[in-house]
């Protein structure tokens, strides 16, 4: 009986020593897995932000500069047009900035640093507004800058918004909502043009 227990204990001991340790596949403490299973840095600094975040910041800065240019040129053309442009720019910037915030957080920035980065890119709007207001003093420059600004908005809608709408596997009701939204935007532009 004693030898039987001894044999079982010896067998257990051999099992323990022959088993290989499983490798530790847990990510380090400074990393976190996102919803797609990719590991990203969560210390939240600009130095560790992904390339997508940097590209987003650069594009946002240029986009805000274009918005500011439109606002400055509009105020130079007339007070009512300036107010209408400011309101429409605010309406399209709110969802845009929320989307940019999410992109920055997914690329490794903390929420606080992402908000600060968004405020820094907003300085592009101030720069664009100053350029637009100064351009009104130069003969013939204002129509050219207005054309460039309008072309920038058309480019953004054609290159970034419409392909997403066309490629999405959305249901009929979603397509209807998107069509209504685009129609409302066009109608609003017609109203602003008619009553400015």
C-alpha cells in the first residue's frame, strides 16, 4: 500500500517536472488591447502616438485653417454672410471634432491630451480667419480665396464623405436618412444664398 502511494506521488512529481511552462502572452502594463485585439500604448503621450494620429492632427489643422479662411472672407464680404458661414462651420465642425477625438484616443493619446491637441489644431481656424480678413484688402485676392475654400469643401465631401456612404452596407432606412441629410444641407445652402 505504501509503495502504491509512493508510486503515485512519484508519477505526479514527474508530470510536474516534464510539463513545459506556457509562455506569458499578456501585454505589458503600458499596453492595452483595443476592440480589434491590437495592442496600443496607453501612456497617452504625443511621443507614443501612432502615425494615424499625427496624420489626423495635420489634416485637422489644415481643415481648420480652411474653415477660418471661409469665415474671414465671409465677414469681409458682409456681416450677414459672416454670421451664416460661422453657424454652418460650427454645425459641421462639432461632429468632425468628435470623430477626430476618437481617432486620437485610438492612436494612443489620453483623453485629456486628445482634447488639448484638438484645441491646438483649432488655432488653424484663427490663422485662416486672420488671412481671410487681410485678404479683403488686396484687390482681386478675395474671389480667388473664396473659390479655393469652396473647392476645399467640395473636395472633402466628394473624397471622404460620399465614398463612405456608397461603400457602407447600410440598410434602406440608413440610406434614406443620409439622403435626407444631404438634401437638407443643399437646401440650407440655397436658403443662405437667397437671403444673404
